[in-house]
């Protein structure tokens, strides 16, 4: 069953839209978001993946779940949402041509769907445009950092537009979107960022310099993220996990640590992962 999580700023955004008498646009936006996310979920299902959590945000929504997509699947899944919005717009254009009287009733849905489709193609982490770029990029970690920087710049532009709107008609919803994009850009999905670190750690070994091979001892209360941070391009590590009595309970190589990081919460303690 699909789980729905609502970001706190979405409630603020929705209340502002209603207070500004833009409730019809809010409803049209939610409808556009629904078909957008349905397209993502359907594309993921067709590629053999399962997305089970819908996260409502002021600028749209995000589906999450099984996310270790192949490159081709990642592109198809990311593009499916905006494509469905554009298909809806084409259907509405055809409807207006056949039944012109429907124009006044459906124009707001057209605007919301078209805006959502184009907005999600912007190269802002974690929007669909950014995910498409990440899927085709070779150095994913570098691209994630670049996209986050672009997001900060764009949020700055939106912030200026928001402040400028007070000289005419204050656009509070623009401020909410600006703040949310900024938060996503500076923090974003840390687990996804580290997933891309994991994708690149092995292939980014510096083969033009000597690689140090060594073993390190770590306590089983340490979080998985602490081990991921130890992996460097010029070292090859083996992690010996010990308990409170300094007794070894497991030995993991880099590949095994990266596999754990890609398939688990990176903030989980090692002892939780190593339970029989």
C-alpha cells in the first residue's frame, strides 16, 4: 500500500494558496502531481522496481522506495512524470479543439500540468531533471554536488523574486518554494548523496599512485556512514568489527560496506546490520 508523507512546508504552502483564494489552482496542482507521480510509479513497476512512499512537497512530490535503478531505468522513471504532464496538456488541447466550451473549466489544469512538467525538468536536486542528469553521468558524486550548487543559485533567484513581489502583490507561495529548494539543495537526500559516493568509490581508485592496503578496527556501535567516510581513492580497507569486549564479530571489505550503504539507512549502527 502506498504510504503518504506530507512535508511541513506543504501545509504552509496549501494554507497560503487558500488564503490567496487560489484553492482551484491548488486542486489542479494536486491533480497534476497525482498523474505525475503515478507515471513515475508505473514506469518503475514496468522496469521491475517498487516505489511505495509518496512525499508531498510545495513544488510537487517525490516517490521513494526501491531506488537502486540501472542507468536506463533511472532515465525512463525520471522522465515518465514530466512526460505524463505534457501528454495531459496535449489531451486538453485536443479537447478544446473538439469542445471549445471546456476551455474555461480546464485551462487551470493545463497551466498547472504544464508548469509542473517543465519545473521538474530543471537541473535542481532532487527534481526529475537532476535525476536524469545523474543517471547518465559518469562521476555521479561530482554531478550531485554541482546540481546542489545550481539549486542554491536558483533558490537565490527565486528569493529575490519573492522579495520583489512585495512591491506589487506578495507571492508567499514563491517564498515557500524558494525555501524548500534551498533546504533540499544544502541538505537534500544525504542517503542519495552517499549512494552516489558508494557507486564511485571502487571505480575511482587512483591507479596512477600506490594504493595502501590496510585493516582498521571499528566498534559495532559506530554508524554505517562513519565507515563509508573512511573509504578513499588511494586506500583499500578491511573493516574488523569488534564488540564491547574488543572481540571480533565480523570482517568486511569495502565492497561489502558499500553494498550495505546502498541498501540500508546510512545512519544505522553496525550492530543492527550484523544481527543474525
